[in-house]
């Protein structure tokens, strides 16, 4: 069966918002000290296309569904990003933003031996991805990204004070990504080739359409990526629809009943899953091969009603699912 040394976890701190009867939240955003209104503050539900910005008076209005579980993100340059449960906010709320403190750059005792160009190439490879043409998905503000390589641990870390702005011409989205953590565990060979052992990315994201009218090529690309996504697999697993949705499960080279190594229990709106094997190979549509493993002794995780799983660091994917990056990622309000 397919073997891939890369184990990839792409976590975003969000939950999906459903579609029922819409409600509206109105409010004002001001500076914590001066109490002056802030213009152009971004307000959005994480991982979705639902967002807005404050006007000249610091006021905003955003529609949402009563079942919304996605955090409401309030983000503004030079200020601390805040997350809210929209169900706990009263209408006409006033939100106070706190300016970020002036901080010194982290000092590393060990010198960073890599050039910025080398680090940036690896970052883009592991953040954007390498399954599509680089010109189809570009970072528009590369200079805002700080990169540090630690040769002792062979780890590349990335930081950004501003949202990373991405133009994804493959899927037809503009993406604004507030990166909270990027850590790539690497392995440099004797010949100088840098291999990736694992990647962890965490942050919040907002999607907007690249064009006013959805183009046919973007619709086809979105349908393809959704079918090959971890989100689709988790939804299928939780609903016991793996076979119906085109998934096969293999263990030690042999095909097995799809739920033989999954102990699945419904707990209200959530699904509790225990993986009862060290490693499973997941095949989608007969040819798309991935593997799934949990390195932690606790091999349990939870899938919520929208298909998001937690804790995100516990489950690792390799192969097709493990190679998915931001270039392949859809907003959570897609196709539902």
C-alpha cells in the first residue's frame, strides 16, 4: 500500500455555521484606551465567507444563523485579535480592542544558517502546498512573514503580525489568514535535500469570492477538493457513510469492513471515535490513497455535527489527505 513519511495536521480554530433562520448582530468597535471608534476593523466568522468591516463610526452589522458555532473573529492591524461566541453577545455590543505591546524579536543563541529565500520556499511549499501551479495560489504580502529555522531541532517556525493575504486562482477565493502557529519538522539529508516529517498550522481564516460570478473551472475545482478533503472524510465517518461516499479502509495491506477499527458512539450532536489500530490506509474513489494514525496513547477524538474534529493535534494524515494545504482548503460554509 501507499507509504508517505509526511504526517500533516492543518488545524484552524473554527467550527462551522449552519443555515437556518438568520439573525443580525450590530455593534461598535473602539480603542480600549481612547474610546475612539475604529474604522475598517475586520469582523468575520472563522473559516467562512461571512464577514464585514466597521464604518467610519466604528459600527458594524453581520448576519448569522442561530446554530452558528464558528467563533466571531475581530481583527485589526496593530491590535490584539479577539474571538467571541456570537450567541453570548448582546445586540448593540461595544467591543474594546487592545493595542499590541511593542515586543522585541526573539533572540536565538544558535545562529540561523538558512537564507530567507530558502526558508520562504519551504514555508510556501508546506503552507500553500505543492499540488497545484504556484502561480495559481500566491501570497500577496510575503514580506510580513517572519521565518526562523532552528538547526538543533530542525524546525522551521513562521510568524506574522498581519493577516497573510492569499489569492487562490485555483479555487477562486481571496483568503485572509491570521496565523497563530506554523511549525514544520524537517530532516536535512547528507546531500542537502530537505525533507518534511510533519507540519502543524493553526490560525483563523476568512474567505471571499475572487470574482462576482462563480466560474465553471472554480466550481469543478471546489467539487474535486471537497471530495478529497479531511472534512468530507470526517463527515462520512461520523454519519457511517464511508462506503456510500467512496471510501475504503485497509489495515496491514488488506481491505477491511469500514468500521472494524473505529469505535463510534453518538454523544448528542457530536460523535466520539476511538481508533483501534496503529495505522489505517484510507482509499477514496479507488485510487486516492492516504493513511491515518494517532501517535498519542489516547486514540480518541470527537467529530462535531459539522465534521470538524478535536483535538486537532491528535490525528495525523499522510498521503493525499496529508498533502492538502491552504491552496486546497475550502471555507466551511461550502456545499452545505
